[in-house]
């Protein structure tokens, strides 16, 4: 009897040991398995989707990447969702169910009036953003992107009319364009006032209100702009959608080291990014546009002498930019300033839009109704980065010949007298064949031209 009890206890003991070993093995495997999932080796992270959707990045509270039943989205201020593409810095908003990645620029890139009514599809914003085949002078921004057909899919733009900010929706969409705007719903889901999409500037959303359109104020709040106030201009933040599963070539998602999904050799300005920084003649410029015949470079600041900003009047006679007019800012730029530049042979004459703005409507394209040829001009209404430097002239005036548009401290357009002194932000018209000697086009490592 005693012997049977010993055998019984031995069996129980062995079973317990085996059960414990099974638990250790099972949960040990799960621990290792899920640790490896959350801590993949760099060699296993290939696409942007891989990097963004690592399990360790997903949160259920606080700042980070959230997951719902259909997609991933970022919320909060401190999120590592920076992506560099086409010379621009973007922030990832969400990853769609199909894996496509929706992102918007970190900053506003121009100032625009919305349009003659509240509809998105006929707005000046859409016209400026997207290359629409039947609309002349459309696609100002899209045309600056590097090979969009290779890297992008069309962007879904929510165009619902929102009457109550507590009842947001996205039922009506335009999905035919590569470039659009993000919606109020995107903004609120990112954290709104406390989210990364609040960048301290005024900018349009894609949604209409009952009486106009919704924009985000520089304090981060949701605000309405009445249709009647056509002259009201706010910033534009282009929003694009990357194809799913694009390979990552570098970066860690921080602002200093954004994810890089594309790079290519840059031998001349013809292959440089629009938005890229250029060091030329001891000054820092930024590329604001290009075509097969010319590249436009805007000074990333104002002209100085002994570190003191140069100030001049626009003209004593008229708001028409004329390089032949004595003592005008146009003559100063194309003679006095031109002679200070190294390799002035790099510059070529081009046509500048000097038409009036706001006389007929507030469509940026109306400024092309009058042009002048020159090697050096200034920024025009609708140009990229037009609001970046305050207290400077633009090239466009109004029906009153004594008034000219300027950029003021708040980064807004303002009509001022042509005889009021302003600082000067020149734009150079340069040959695209000019060689790039070094640099990657960032502010920290600009393209270098014209220097040995």
C-alpha cells in the first residue's frame, strides 16, 4: 500500500514538472516571439509602413500612433512622424486600410483666398494644389513634386459641409487629385489644439461651413471665414498620399532625421528639388519653382549691407515693376544688386507676373495678365514660401497705382504705399544648367553653386 502511494506521488510530481516545463516553454516562446515582433532588426524593417506600424509604436493613450478597426492615425504633439519627400518636410496623418500613407506639410507653403463660393472643387486652393487638366494655371504645387506618379496615389479630400464642430463627418469626397487638404476631422483626431497639426499658423481645412469655410487659427482653434470676405487669405498645407510599402532609405522619423523615401543624383539645378536650399554668392536662397528654361531662387531673408537690412521705396511713380525706371526697386535689383553677384552669367531673363491682384477677384492666376521681363524680380501672389519673410514688397499691386502688396509681420498680405520703404527679398531667374557642386538641398547642407 505504501509502495503504491509512492508511485502515485512520483507520477503527480512528474506531471507537475512536465506541466511547469510546458508553461515555461509556452510563455517563454510567446515572450521571445512578441519581443522580436516589437524589436525587429533594422534589416527586417524595409518599408515605411514597417517602420511606422511597429507594435512598440502603437499606443492606447498619450502621444503616438493609434489603431482603430480600419486604419492607423497619429495623435498628440510629440510624435516621430516626419517624412522627407521632394524637398519638403511632411507629417504623417494616418495610414489607410490599404496601406497608403496620408501626410501633410509641416508648415504652410503659400497664402491664398478660398474662392468665390465655399465649394472645394472650384476653390483657388484646389486649383493651386492640384494639376487639373481643364483648368489653366492649376497645379502650382503638384508640378513641383518629384515624379509623383511613381510615389503617390490620389488623395481623398473630405468636402462635407460642417455645421457643428461636435458633429464631424467625411461622407463627401473628391479622390481624383494627387494633392489636396486635410479635413477638420483629421485635425481634431490628431489632438486638435494639443496635436501635432497645430503649428501656430492660420491655414485652410477642406471643409465648408454654412456661410463659408473652416480654417485653423494661429492659436489652434476652429474658425469660420465668410464667403463674402474673399480678400481674407490663409495658409495652405498641401496634403498627399504615398503609395503603400515604399522602401525607406534612411532617417528615424524625427524632425532632424526624417524618414527618406527617395533620393537621386543632383548634378545641376535642373534635377534639384523645388523647396531645396541653395548657397550662391555667399547668400542662402530657396528654390520656389522651375521649368525647362529657368529656376527661380528666392533669398531666404533680405538683402543686407554690413548686416543691416537695405530699405528702399518700390517706385516714385507706379506699382508696375519696371527695371528701366530710375531709382525704383526694380532698377536697384537688376543693376546695383546684380553687379554684386558672383557669376552673374548664371542669370537669364524671364517673365514675371506683375498684374494687379483683387481688382476682378482674388484668384492668384489673374496676376499673369501683365508681365515684364527681368533677370531679378521679387515674389508674386501665390508663390511658394511667400509669407516666410515679413516687411517686404511683392510684385503685385491693385487698381490704385500708388498701392503695392507687401508681407507684414503676421505673415499676411497688406496693401501699402509705393513710396513706403521696405526691405527687399529678391528672386533670381537662373539657368537650370548651373552645376551643383555639393550638398543635399537641406538648410543644414544646401546645394552649393558658383563656388570653388
